[in-house]
C-alpha cells in the first residue's frame, strides 16, 4: 500500500512538471509563456502565424531609378517625398492597401523624370515601379 501511495504521489508530481509550452509552437519569433504565444513585430494569431500585412491591411510599394543617365530622382508617394534615388537605387515603403500616386522628378526640380503611376496595392502584395528617364 505504501508503494502505491508513493507511486501516486510521484505520478502527480511528474504530471505537474509538464511544460505547457511543450506542445505549443510559436511562429515568427513569438515567445511561449505558460502555453500561450506572445507575438512580436506585428504578428498575430494563436501561434503568431498572421503576418503584419494582414493585421494592418498593408502592402509594399517599391520605386526604382532605372535611368541610364547619371541623374538622381526625387520620388513622391501620395505627394510626400520619400527618397532621392541615384541610378540603380530602389526604395520600398510599406503602404496601406489601395491606390497610390507615384511621381518621380529630376532631383531638386519639379521637372518630371517619368510619367505619373497609380498602382493599386493589394494586401501583403509587392508592387514595383521603374523610372527609366
């Protein structure tokens, strides 16, 4: 009887030592604590499986100065200057889902380097614009 009692106590102690995170997989750098995932960098979901672009309704808009000349371009997205690009350089920006206005001017001027582009960004999508003037 004493052995059965010790076996029962040992079994209870052993079962109370089970790590609640042993059966939990946290993705994308999430950290498990007491069986629950705590997400970082904007990820969400029970296991941090939902990327920030789905949570925040965003996508990526990239603009590249693909000019064969040595002229820099000032890039405006939705009327706001976001970068000055040398030939061959690219600038990517996280933007909300929807249509955006992209304009490139020769640096320091209001002389258009390219025509206006109006890309529509989809959720978690990447849209690239090249200006070759």
